[in-house]
C-alpha cells in the first residue's frame, strides 16, 4: 500500500489516486489545521510543506506525494514554537485566523530557503495567500521579525 | 441584522419607549430616558469607584435585548479559575476576547486565570446574539460591566460575611479580596477568589442601582493595548476549530448543486453517474423555498453525500441536472446599470427635504452633477460556508460558523418540524463573516440532509464557487449627486439620488425602493450645513438575493458623497479637506427634525438622543487624520492624498489615503492614516487591526471586487475573477489614531465604520495624483 510520511508518521494511502492531498489530510487523517479556501490553488489556505517546500495541497494529489514527507501546521513544531509561529503571536497577526495556517506554512517555507528575504521577496512569496480580513501589514512585519530568528 | 427588518417601521421615539419598558422590567434597572452620558452619581473615594446611570442603546430594539446576570456569564471555580461565557460570535473582530475583558476588568479577575467559553444559540438566556451591525460593544459594554461589577460586589460581600465586617472594608483587587482597616488601608488579610468562589456565587445579585463601577483610571484591561486574543495560540498551531473542523463518529460529507438563477428549480435530474463515483453514497433532492419573499430560505437543488468532501464534489460534477430558470434569467448587469442610470436622472421618491432645493438649483450660478456606480460584491470570507448537522431521534445538533445562532435555531426548528428546545446550535469560530454568515440557509441545508439520511451526521461544504454564486449580494447602485453653487461660490443646494435594489426585497414584497436602514447609512444623514437639501430614491427591483455586507450601504453612499465633495472643491479651486470641513460647518448636534430627516430616521439602531450626530467629533477626526498624514505636504508627481470621513455605527472615522499611480497607470497605496472616535473603547490593539483590515477591504471594494450577472447567473467563479487585494498590492502602512474621547462618551461600533471612507479617499487621491476622476467601482488597478 502506498504511504505518505505526514508530520513524521507513516500514513497508508489507499484511496482515489486523484484525491487532492488536502482532502486526504482533512477527511481521512482528521488533520483539520489545513484549510479549504478555493480548491483552485489561488488562495493559499491549504498550504503545506512537501519535503520542506510550500505547496497547495488542493492542487497536489495524494498520489504525487507518495513516499514524500508532508508537514502540516500541526507538525511544523511540536510545541508551536517555530520562529514564524512565535513572530505571528508577537505581532498579533490573525483576525479571524482561517487563512493563517497557510500563511504561516508559506512564510516558514520562504525562510527555510532564504534566511534574510528582502521586502520584495516577502511580497512575492506571500502574494499567493489571500487574507480577506486584511492582515497583510502584520504578516509582512511577522515574516520580517521571524527572519531574525530562523 | 435581521431584526432591523422586523423593527424597521419603528421611529426613534418608539425605540426609546421600548428601552424604557424593557429595561425597567428586566434589564438595566431603570434607564433614564435622557441623553445623559454616564453620570457619576456618587463616588466612594476610598475605592475610587462610581455609580453609573445606564444610557439607552439600540439593544432595546433587538430580539431578547440584553441579559446582565453575572450567574449567566461568570463562574468561579474553587481553584480560582474564572470561566466567562462569550455569547457573540468571533469572526475576526476580537469580540470573543474583548467582551470577557470587560467582565474581567470590572470584577478584578486576573486575566491569565480567565477561560472563555462560547455560548450556544440561546437568546432568552444570554440576550441578543446576532453578531452583526458593529453592535457587540455598543450594546454589550454596559451589561458586561454590570455583570463584572455585580460579581465583584458578590465576592466582597462574601468576604465581609467571612470576616464579619462591613462590605465597605472588603476590596477586590487582582483576583483576591483584601480586608481594609479602619483607615481604609490594607490590613494584611486577604481571601483569594478561589477561596470565596462558593460563597460569592451564592450571594444575591445586587441590583444595578446599588453597584459601584471602576473608574477609568482603575481599568487594567479596558483601553489598554496589551491583551492578546484568546485564540491566538490555537490559530497559529492549527488547533482552532472552525466550521469544517468538527468531526463526529460516522460523519459523511456533502456538497450541493443549486440553481444558478434565483428562483430556478430542478426540472429533472439523473443521479446514476454520480452514484457510480467511488465514495458517493447517496443523492437527495432538497426542495427550495420559492415563496416570495424568500428570507433565508434554501435555494434547493441536489445534494451528494459521500465518504469524503472530494468524493462528494466529484459526484456533483457527475450529476445530470436540467434546470428551469424562471423570470430572473433576464438579469444582466450592463443593461441594469444603464436602467439605474436613467432612473437616477429623473426625480425619485423624496426621503428627506430641507428648505427649497428646487429654488436653490434654479438660482445657482454653477451646478455640479455626477453619477457614481458600484457593482455587486460578495463577502467571500476565506472560510466558505459549511455546517455539520446531526438530526436524529427528534433532536438536532448543528455546528456552524454562524453570526446569528439563535435566529438560525428558530428557522432550523421550523424546517425540521421539531420544537426549538430540541435544536442545539453550537457556534464554532468563524473564518470571516462580513454579513454572509448571519444568513443561515447553509445550516438548514445540512440539517435537512442529515434528516433525510435518517440521522447520519453530515458535513455540508460549500465550495468557493458556491459561495460566490449563491450569496446574498451587496447591492449594485447608481448614486447621483447634484450641487448648487451661488455667485459667491457657496454651496446652496444638495441633491442626492440613490438607486439600488434593496435588502428589504429579501424580507418583504419588493417595491423597488430602499428602506430606513439603507437611508440611514450616509444618505439622509449627510452632515453638511447646507440650507437646501433633498434626498431622493429611484426605483430598482431586485433580481437576486440582496443582503448586507460589511459596511453595507455606507459603501456606495459615502463613496458618492465624499467623491462629490472633492470634485466640487476642485471646481471651486478649494482644498478638499478645508472644503469638507466647511461643508460640515459649525460645531453642533444635528437636529433631525429641523433638517427634514424622515420621521422613521434610522440612527444605526441607537436612540438618537443618546447617540446624536456630533459635527465637532466628525471634524476632530478629520483634523487628526489630515494632520497625522501630513496633509498639504509636498509629494512627488503621480502621487496624491485623498480624504473622506463619516459618522456611522455611532462612531466617527476619517481616512487619508496616499496613492501612487505608476507611469503604467498602476494604483498602489503606500500609506493610509485613519482616525477613529468610537467613544469608550476596550481593546485598542484590535481596533487597530480592524482599521488595517478595513483599509484592505476598502482597497478590494474600490479597485478589485465586483460581481456581475449575465442571463441571471453570476459570471465570476472563484478568486481568479472575483479578485481581492493581495500582498502584491494592499495599503502598505495603515496608521490608526484612536481618539481618547471624554469620559462617559458612549461606545460606538468598530468593525464597519472604517471601510466605506476608503473608497472615496482613494478615488480622491487618484484624482490628486492624475487629474482623473474614477466614478465606477471597482475601478480596476490601472488608471487609463
């Protein structure tokens, strides 16, 4: 049976090979921190890491990540103490909070590959993630703050 | 907001009468029917506490008004843990934190030992729960302070009994009660809240008129900036529970196919292919509510139930459905805009008349006139609609991100044909609301599906496409403003015509005319000192479901009014800010009668005597925003500042937008400066976040977001064509200035007031930068 490593655990996958990873995570593994926002890869709410890189889980089939490592918001840090998560709390980023898991995963992916992103690089990386409440100013500030601590 | 429609015909006088009756009976224990601010009747200097006389609010006009019983909202455990119930829905404003802060501060609880519990939908128990209309703090700061103060007295009284002393010698402070000696100094003896818990909660609840409240100087949480929202850690770790995160044993997943055109019906359908999709377990037809007015009745359609959301979606794709569209299939946005524009060019129904506007226009040396257009918008919260229902054995449990859980509960009981006592509505966090989640059609759908499945729990997920195509739409509009100017360049006449399908069409037979709530949102109450004013309403029928979206009719009204002010200023060679201040005129409280406001003038639900429109407060925020933004400073070419302001939801907001228009025409906003006077405020940190969010939503409303119809159906499908502001182009730096209003100034709303001014301010800024005047929303992000 094909398996996916999710947050450090091997999870067997037996369903429809076309099922997006998002629904495998949410409906089969009950990892509900990853959110459905658009189903079209244009809002970023479903962002997770595959082998450390941010992807849209609504546009990635479970089959595509067979044998790979998937990290969700629940697995980013065991105690929720990833520098990005800490920065998010320090800056009081969230309003409704729904998009924030995706935002945090996107930011963590950016900082993993670029420890000191410029403002333009932050904007470029984060522009795929919509926040309808309008927390962008604080998201930007929090990414900058986290960059000091990664 | 729904109750607005039930109470729309009430005059301010009648609302005032309701307040007196209700509050004398059950609520505030004797509201004075005066416009007095909070008055200190007696002050105990030793405790620096004061008696307060409640002022009337619009809460009295709401279903189930308010409850101010500490035993309903507060529980203290023997270990000292304090549980505070929050009965309003959290959708991002921070209210789930802010109202408990009020209680905790007033009762002297240590915030770190407070646990917050979300109330189920139960208005007879908690008071009104319709989290809408920027009302939570406006309506509930008083009852929450009352709960907290009463519990503090109960703790002090319990300590007095324990020590055998007068209660006056017992003082609650930071989670304990201290015994004072004869000179009112701490004696060294104290009892913790935990030690007093049982005895305190058994104490009789002191009546409102016997309570002493903390003075503003003693507040530790109210008005301070350091309190973080209760759910912050859970949100950043993925543990926060939203609607779709509920999991029940044996739960199935469902999606629905609904008619594209309002009033459409399933003519025929074939589920054979859908049922062959792996994971699909059942297909059911739900009958729509087709009686008009529809209210929040479900649209009807075909539900596909499966073992995952994905399978249900795939099953829906495989359905064969033949639809019957009905009369609304003729709705077409381009033609409708032309129709509204023609209507706006003709006299309409007179809603406000002051002086002799016709004469003013006849005598005018110059007349300005312009039409301002706006498209439909959908709330498009990041969390699409979703509900989980289990309807079994005559009982129903529904979990949902809902702004109005009790209204939903009533309709659920009716739809399921079971008594309301057997329906429980559990309120999850809301992944944004903006008005859509006070309409509970999605919850009724989920419940009916579970009932059809014989009690199987089901999660009904709306897709983003569903969310955009089956919304309650922010209305489409044409606003015409005409201004008469005399030979001394003075404005002598003002005519405003609004043409927009009305929200009331969702609840009553559509006459094509708006109703007092829409008129009250920056249309009839434009606070200008002009001798001759007429506000008229042209007819426009609704062809889709019209609903309220954050800031509602202030969006088109304030856009038009504030754009026109700037246009006339330019025509007269005046500075737009100075001209705006001049139009507002002298410091005064507007006299609705003298100004010809309609008899049923709606003041955001609040009694006018207690919440009058005060031009001094409006001018103050304009001056603050202008000063802090450096109004008049020299700025580079193709950059500009624009200003707009209004009084709404009993708060005052002014916004200065700094725009930069690139050589390619691209609009960007490096800076926004907002000043708000919302009276006594609780959580400035969350007020700032609301101001920042309002600027982003304002940017979306102005530049990006529009919904259009063709053949009766929505043309847009997802965030690809219903666009919103992203990190790539949003107001980069929003600076918020919160006015420290004089003590006793009543709390106003915060969630909505700052959105509408942004549109006028941005278009005024674009004009300053380019001399191009944009009068159609959304403008697009390129100035051509």
